[in-house]
């Protein structure tokens, strides 16, 4: 069966909460269903799994699945009514002007670029709240709370305020994070190629909270920052302190 790459954070008779690694699709690819994905992998361990929401392939962190049709219907309503809190952490280029802020812009599907979104006055309103957790000379660690759930919302909002997510190859300015970009006296061996500290988008779903629709109890789930993002934060602390 192969070793699973994901971690179960919580499970009861109604839901299963997973900590998804970066690089893994949430659901099967439309054109190539053989590409590894979380739903297919999880279905090998559980008979019934229903998708409640998705994370981008390169986004790590908390994702919720239902185990029954009744639970799936209940959570569909919760998501639609925005009665679920989703918080993310992101390492971005630059430092936002305000320590705490809210971004509210209209987003639409791009007419020119496949699977991309754009800021468009004819699009649907989207709202993201943010706060700076830590800042350096040219980078920041942010906590982000999405009020709406548009495709690529956080990524395009960060681009809109000139703080694109590190290693976001679609909406950002790079596709990896290298120590040599921040360490002044970095010495690279002539015989080796520098490996990136992080080679995927620096976005992590770190907290999910809601009132459980079946038990009526408030639940909060957390997933710690993954190793690659912790490595970037550590090097920024050492080499880019204000």
C-alpha cells in the first residue's frame, strides 16, 4: 500500500481531520487520476470519505473530510454560511504597511491564464484579514484568516498588497527560497548546486475551528508550521534581523 504521507489530527464517527503535506493534491487530477492525491489515499483506509473543502497542492496543513452523507450535508451548510474559521500562516516578501489589516477585493477567473484568478471589479467580493506575527528586513510571517473562500484568495490578495507569498511561482516573484538570497557572506562550493531551503509555496493551513454540527461542541484543530517553513524562519532570524 505504501507509506502514507499525511497525518490524522482527529477522527470521530462523523469527520476526519488531516494534516496534509505540501505537494499532494486534495482530490484526483481531472486529466490524470493516477497522480497521488489525498482523497484517493485516504479512501484506502476509510470506506466513506466526502470532500468538504480543498487546499492547493503546494499548501500544507489542516483539511477536513466528512465520513457520512449527513455530516457532509451539515458541513456544506457551515462552509456556505461562513460559520467555520480558517487560519493560515504565510511567509511573504516585504512587510505590510499596517500590522493588522483587512484586504477586500473582487476576484474573478482569468480570461487569459488557465487556472488563475485576477482582481476584477466584475468579480466576486473576497475578504482576508491578516496580522504580522514576525517581520524582518525584507520578509514577514503573517497569520491570515479568510472570510470568503475564493480560489487562490490569499495568494492573489498578498500579491495585491505587494507582499507575494515566498515561492509562489504563479502569483509571486520566485519558485524557491535559497539561503544565498539573504546571507551576505554565503559561500557556495564550486562542486555543488545550492539546494533550496523551501521549494514550494510558503503557505500553511494552521488552524480550523467550528461548532461540530453533530455534537454541538466547539472544536479547534491546530497543525504546527512544517519543517521547510520553520527552516526559512530560522534563517531569516539569523540573517535578516532588523
